[in-house]
């Protein structure tokens, strides 16, 4: 997964395409598991734009989207955020969420 800046995320949202933005912190154990899940999703859905960012460096996104905890997955489509996921649950769950 490529690290995205706020500007890159904004450009992806404005494109109108479906995309996922994974937000994490390096010291979060749950984030480590979520990172592995997202790497699998990236392989299963190569057409999906997937980025990640350490939330400590993009506070404005956390503020704008009222991020309550990490890991967090922001899903956008049609120029707006359509999902905010905190419970990643499983790879099949994420796959179903993101495949269309």
C-alpha cells in the first residue's frame, strides 16, 4: 500500500472512483493485524485504489471525518466518503465491502 498525503486522498475522493484509505498508528497492535488484512485486499482487488496513512501526520483528515479510533478505513465513491469502518472483522468482510 502506498502512503498517501492529505492532498492525494483529496484527489482520489474528487476523482469519483471507489477507493479505500486505511488510517493507522505504528504502535497499535490491532492496526498491525488490519495492515495484513489490507495487504491481502490489495492483492484481491488490484483495480481498487488503496492508500494508507499514519493518522499522527494527517490530523486534519481525522478532524474532518471525526475519526474516533484506529484502525479506520475510509471508503469513498462518487466524490464522497460512503463508509467509515472501525471493525475490520475479516478479509472476506472487507472484500465484500470493497469489491463493487
